[in-house]
C-alpha cells in the first residue's frame, strides 16, 4: 500500500499520511524542496537530493515509513523521514539516511513545529509493529525534539557524537588562534602548495559526477594504510556519493572543490551548504599529496575561503572530534539519539545498552579516565584497525 492517511484528532485543518513506496517518495521532490527552503532548522542532510540518493542505494534493506503532514489546503507542512528495519525478529524505526548522514531530523514549516510533532506521535501508531524508534544524530536545535515532548511513553536521550565548529574569520586572524608551531607549519604548507603550482577548482555542475568519482577514489587512497569503514570500499557507497553530490550541486546545496597539479586532482573534498550552514563532509588525497602537504589544513583553508566569500559565519567540521578538528574549533555541537519505545520490556534493554555504551565512550575520552584505560582503548582500536586493513587489502586483491 502506497500510503495511509488519517485526520488528526483535534486538528481538523491538517492530516498525515504514511508513505510506503519509493515512487511516491520520488514524486515528492518539488514539494520536499519547497518545505526544505521554509524549514529554518534544516541542514543539507534533510534535503530531498541527499535523502533520496541515500534511499536509492541503501533503501533495499529497509521498509519506507515516510510521514507527511499537510494543512487543510494540501500544503506540505511537515516531513518525518522514517524507515523500518527488521533484524532477527527485532523491528526498529530509524531516520532515512542513518549511517552516512551527520545530522538527522524532520522537516517542519516555520510555525508548525508542535502540530507536526503531534502528527508524528499519532502516525507512529500506524506505521506497523516496531519495538523502538531510534532517532539518531539530532543536534540541540533539531525540530524533532518536539516529538520527545509530545511522546508520553518510554524514552531516553543519549549522547552520541560531537561536531566541532569553527568561526569564520579572515585566514590570518584564524591562524592567530593556533599555537606557534601549528601556525608555522600551516603557512609553510600553503606556501609549498603555491610554489608547486597547485590550483583550486570548484567542479561545475556538468563535471560533478566525475569530480565525485575522483573524490571517492582519493578518499580511499588517503585511508588505504589506516582504518576505513568497509562500506566506503563498496560500489554502492561510490554510486550513492556520486548521485548525492550531483543532485546537491544542481540545487546549490553542495560543491566539490579540488586541488589540481597539472592535469591531476590530488586533493578533493565535498562542501555542503544550507541556510547559514557550511560543512566539510568528505575529503580525500593521493599518497603523494599526503607525504608532501598538510592536506587537511589545505582543505580547511579552502573551505574557509569559500565560506567567507559566501558571507557565512561558521564552518561545521561535522562528525568526529579528531585532534586536527579541535585545533581549529571555537565550539562543539553535541548530537544525541532519542530512543522511544511502546513497551517497556523491549525498550529497556535496548535503551540501557546504548546509554551505557555512550557513557563509556564519553568517559574514555575525558580527562577523568585513568591512563591505563585510555591506553587499553587505543590498543584495542589499533588492533581493530589493523584487522580492517587486512580485510580491506584482501578485498582489493
């Protein structure tokens, strides 16, 4: 069945529907784009171009449960992009895009936040049997926190990750916030890149697909001697990134910026744009570029220049609190997951596991953690990464 609809009790001027097929999802593009432009809290990860590209290549493992909310004139005022995952008899609701997206949320037309949240809560009773709704990677200002306030059942909010954010200022001013050694090494890297004839180029709309293909190849090359998620080596991942980058670029929501040396792109990264938003999503570099340049700093320098030219005030370095990101950041956005359940018996073990895992993750990163625990964690990660490299090497051969 393509969709299920119902009048909202106590809300005669609005109705919701649960979309369950990909064809209807695709047909929503124009309305989705209009809603996105009128949703002040949205990030590029909520754009149709990103979400449909993800669903196109990853949706086969899930069942679509996309909730739409319209007013009495048929205007789309809310979208709650959910999907149902069934594994080993356990069913959970997730945001579409879970896994590759750095911020997840629903879309709400300004002024409709509470109404859409109420609609979502009522619709959850109609999306089929599920044990938990695991709504991940929600920023502090996410519109979907309204759902938490309307949900009167089992729920818990769990810290999940951190996204360092840097303030956009003229480049020389930004450098003054760094240590003397870092400042000197970054200036040296920029001078060396200029002396070697590297030039920056933003891929135009016609070249975005090829640029995305080059980016994925450089991303894999940059991580070939380190840990890389096995999924990043698959054709599915490559095809998804190509489709998403192409669609995002055509709508002005993203662009691929490259550093070229002669006829070869040796450094590349995807930058996403939204309402007051600029984020660096994916980076890659050749082994030669890694050995000669401080390439992560070149990517940040490039992104800062682009953001500054657009009059943006912040650059989001997105998920992960790696030292090179924290070196630049002036603040950190913490993302959380909202875990809701219909029955306490099935919700409790799931919520407790993720709450304990989150607490352990934060503790091992904190200053309060004993040295032996941090050392053990580092050794475990090193062994895990070595195993991944061995598996990935076998896949390449």
